[in-house]
C-alpha cells in the first residue's frame, strides 16, 4: 500500500532522517517508537504527505507522490489517508456528528449521506449517545474517538496516528489501541502509529525503532 525508500530530511544543518526505508501492508498495524526528537513524527508527517522530504521516493497505491500536482496530492490525502493526532483538533463550536462529517463535505459528499455515515461511525465507536454533544462536553477518550471517527469518514486506506494516546490516561489509552486492532480486524484497516507507550506498541503487528535517523526492528 505504501513504500518509502531512502527518505532524507534535514532542518538546516540537522539531519533528522537519514535514508529511511518503510513499507506498509494492508490490514497491518505498525508502531514507530523512539526518543523525543528522534524524527519519528517527522517521518509520519512525510508518509502522510503532510510534510515534504529532501531526497527519496514515496509511493502510495502505485503513485509516486512527487509526480502529483498539489491538487491531485490533496485529493489523495483527502480520499486515501486519515489522521489522528495527540491533540484531537476538534472544532469546539460543532457537535460530534458535525466534527466527524467535515471531511466528507470537503469531498463534496451530500450532507444527508455524510451525516448518516458520521452517525454510523460514532455508533460503531460506542458514541451513539454523544451525537449532539460538543467537544467540551466529552471526556478525553471520547474526544479522541470522535477524532478517530473523523479520520475514518472518507474510508481511508491508511490511518496515521501521531501520539494518539499522549493526552489519555492508561485506561483510555488501552481502549484506543484495542479500537485500532478492531479496525484492522473488521475493516482491514492499515494503521501507522507513532507512540512513546512501549506496552501498547507491542500490541501492533510490527514495532520499529527510530534511532539516529533510521528505522530498525524492535
């Protein structure tokens, strides 16, 4: 589904990624661990096309990303990729349902159909009783599940999760990782997770360690 070859990335004179190779298969959960500042989030953003790289090749669904125009790249990002971050980035003035279906409206999906799917996703994630609640009325774990529903809205092939449990307690963190496993098993969802939580990372299909600008098997 995704292949990154010889990815290099520098910020000024600091080399963050030094020839990284990474592959992701369908229905696979891969966790990337490493010390703060090791470059794991930088890699995740590059894999998710949110950041550019200096050298190398990124192929998603047999498309070389560097060969795409900005318009086509935005379409790939909106249609194929989903994102969950440490800070959920929900819009406080909107309800859970409205937050979830925003990506579908960007895709110009009919609002009635978008709302129907948003409610189905929230129901699947155990939030049917929270449809009309705004973020301030939800717990941290509930807010993150709304963010997961939003990431799933356009039926992405890959979800990228950057420290998704960073602001959650242990119980909510375990529930979120079990949710990722459920998504893999129920929908063949491929997921890439950057995390500091070694215990939860071990629940993934593969664990890779970012060190000295390169990945190695944990």
